[in-house]
C-alpha cells in the first residue's frame, strides 16, 4: 500500500470533533487551501487582532455602484489578497460577473496549488448584508 503524503493541513473551522480521539478535525491539501482562500476573502481589514492589514475590502466594495468597473476593482482586490497572503495558491484566472437583479457578484477563482497541473476552482457569491 502506497504511503500518501499530505502537503498542507489546517484546522477545520467548523470545529467538528473526530469520533475516536475527540480532537478537532483537520483539512488537508486542496481543501485546506480552498478554506484559507475563502477565509481571506471574507475577512475585513482590522478584523483580526494584531494583523490590521490582513483581509480585503470586498464587503465595502459591495456598496459601490454595481458596474463593470466595480467588478474589475473586485477582481484586482481578490488578486492582491491571494497573492499577498496565500503563498500556496498561484492564480490562474479570476472572473467576476455582475448580477444586478440580485445586487450581488458571482466570483469564480481558478488557481494552482503547489506543483499541481490541474487548477482548483472556488465559486463565491458576494452579496450586501446589513
């Protein structure tokens, strides 16, 4: 039986317990990086203590006029956050589409993890909330 080596691991932020050991479950490899990217994109500036520059201004941009210019700014912000704070992900493409009827943006991010030749995809729906 081949020994599978796990490259990346992070805590599962749902804090589910493992049934046998009672420890917090972990996420490995692709799932760990995907969760990290989502957390970075949904974190606002000054939200994490002692790390005021960690995060993005995506929620603030959702209250700007819903135009293609805002979509472009969102894509740039997403690119900056991932390239600055997630070294495990190399961006392949970012596609932000406007959904004006729902007051939301659909975000499709494709990136490579480590030396993988197949891209990993993340879909996000960004909506305003009060």
